[in-house]
C-alpha cells in the first residue's frame, strides 16, 4: 500500500495549510527564511520539501547545492516547475526515508519541518547519520489536543490516512534522539498558530563541530 503522502494532492495540502484558521504555510515560510540563513553552509537538504514552500528564501544565499527530498513524485515535479530558475543548484530526490535513507547524499545543513512526525525518531536518526550534516534545523507541531492533531478544515478528509504514519512529538524525546547521534541543541523558538497550536523550531549542532570550535 502506498504511503499516505503519495495520495494527498498538493492543492489539498497547501489549501488546508494556508487557511486563516490554520496558518501553517505562512508560518513555515517565515521560519524557513530564518533556517536557511541561520547557519554557515554551502549545501542544504530540505526533507519533506512538499511543494517547495520557503525555497525562495534560499535563492540569494549562494548555496552551491540544494536538495529537495520527498516521497511524492507529484510534489517534486511541482517543485521543479516552480523553481525552474534554480536548476543546476536545486536537485529533487524521490526518497522514502523509512526504507531508502541509504540513498541520501551528504549536506552541511538539514531542514526538516513537520517531517519527523511522519517517520519517527529512529528513521530520522538514520537519515541524519547518512547525510552527515553539521547543522540540523527542525520544526515540530505542539498540539493542545493530541487526538486532534490535524486542524479542522474543508480539506480534513484528504488527511484521513495520516493516522497510519503519524507519531506524536515530544521536545525532550527529540533532543534525546539527537543527542544519541551526536547533536546538541543550540536554539529553540516557538511560533503560535491561530488555532491554539504552535510550531517549535529546534536547531542542533554536531557535537564534533562544537568540540573543534572550542
């Protein structure tokens, strides 16, 4: 059976996320602008790139390589269309992080926004260990009601199957998972959402790099 994300249309996803009552597309776009510019890196990988929301902020920063990774071919085709001017720098990769993490190339910076919820800590650890980044910047969703983690909207039923792959996130557990593979938290910020939920950004630095700098 296909991963649920392969069956959700990009229109449904983006229309839901951009509703005034949800506000996540806009919030993530603002967060990605900060994520791209926060760390000194020449190569960056966006895990769960979806339709490329926020990629425009990478244009002026002089990245030598930008990898956009997703499980959906449809999403990646749209990213390539929307950002055709970044051809040669932007490379879209269709990779299932649950089974094919060994196919990930290396990059200095990893951005993973609302991604870990759908693969779990262990799969994320495997992906990071394969990519070997210096920095990892994640955004996770904090839910006031764990049973209602998808916001109500006219597009709600497009996400019915996500229960099959969803993992409830916990900040401390993510920090522990990252510490286990050699990463220390260096930043935390929180963005309130219209519906009482929040997006929490957590940035991590490879401890080996920390030691070198000390």
